[in-house]
C-alpha cells in the first residue's frame, strides 16, 4: 500500500512540475500494435490530441519515434510522432475493403 501511494505521489509531483513521462507499458503496447499492423498490412485508426486519422502505416521510424500513415481517400500522407498518439486501433477488414473499393471507383 505504501508503494502504491508513493507511485501516485510521484505522478502528481511530476504532473505539477511539468514532467511528461509516457508510461512504459503504454509505449510498449503502442509499439507492438504498430509492428503488428505493418506485418499484417492492416489499416489503423489513430486518435491524437485534437484530431484523428485513418489509413495504412507506410513506415515506422524507431529512431525518430514516428510513423508515416497514408490516408484512404485523398492519398494524404501524414507523419505522426508516437508520443502524440493517444489511442491506436485496427480498422475492421470489411471497412478497409469498402473504403479502398469506394475510392478506387472515384
């Protein structure tokens, strides 16, 4: 109990001092999800602080901690820092297929 209280107290102290430290487990799960999406060539939906983006991950730069994502519709390419990602989810294959077929016809 004392250990948990110390962790909470440290987090509050860091927050008040402006230290923004990403939780290690959250970072690891994001990295694993990104690598899985690239391996399976699955589209992802990214939720950022003020916006969201859906598309295919083109490249994952581990050194710079960023990914390059290409949109379905307009072929917009966007560079996103890993630290900016709040949530990352796979797009269902049915939605992915429908979106790609829709924009192929146009």
